[in-house]
C-alpha cells in the first residue's frame, strides 16, 4: 500500500517495508497527517456523542433511582410479609385457643345434657314414688278409718255385752265313743 504523499519523496504508509531508512521528520510528518484523521472524527463524534453520553448518563441515573426505589419497595414488601406472617401466627393461635374453648364448651354441654337426662329420670322415679306414696297414704287413711270404725263397733259390742247377763252357751252332751265300753 503506497501513498503519493510524503516527505521528500518518500512513500508514507508502506506497511510491508516499515519505516526503516527514513528520517525522523517523515515519521513526525506522517503522525501529523494521521492525527487530523483520528482527531476529527473523535471531536465530531464527541460533540455528537455528548448528547448521547448525557442521555445515557441520565438514563443511568434514572435506572439507579428506579433500582433504589425497587429496593425500597422490596424492603417495604418484606416488612409487610413479615408483619402478615406474624399476624397469621397470632390468628392461628387465637383459632387454636377458640377451638379448645369450643371443645371444652361442647364437653361441658354434653355433661350438662347427661346430668339433665339423669335428673329427668330421677324426677320421673320420684314422681312415680310420690304417686305410690299418695296411694299408700290413701290406703293407710282408709285402713285407719276402718280400724277406727271397728274399734267403735268393738266398744259398742263391749258396752252391749256388759249390759246383758252373761249366759253360758248351752253345752251339748258329748257322744260316747263307740269303741268304749
């Protein structure tokens, strides 16, 4: 690759041959010619890229802010989850306590129903005993009245027997025994 520009007729940029044998001024001169070609696009692109760089930096700041906001929201969500878990544990404990109270109340209700049933049975037995006692008291009253009436009759008979002379009942002769004799 040869170019016609050069310093003192020397070819610039002959890569295969290298820079040997050329003077120092040629090297400096080729660097000077190379410098505008490298710097111009950089200056031009840096002016154009300045807006892009600023835009990228702004986007990076916004992304950083968004990441920080997301981290903050994540921390808040984790706190809320922890709080909700604690509330869930408290609710579960309350539920277990209430279930234990319900079970206890059911046992007490069953015991009370059993007691009421036994009381009804006892009351039924007592009621039948009261009926039997009333019947027996009536019989006792009837027998007492009968005994009083019989005493009265006995007293009347005794009074009537005391007023009449005592007559001995006639004695009948006793027959002799046929084998006697």
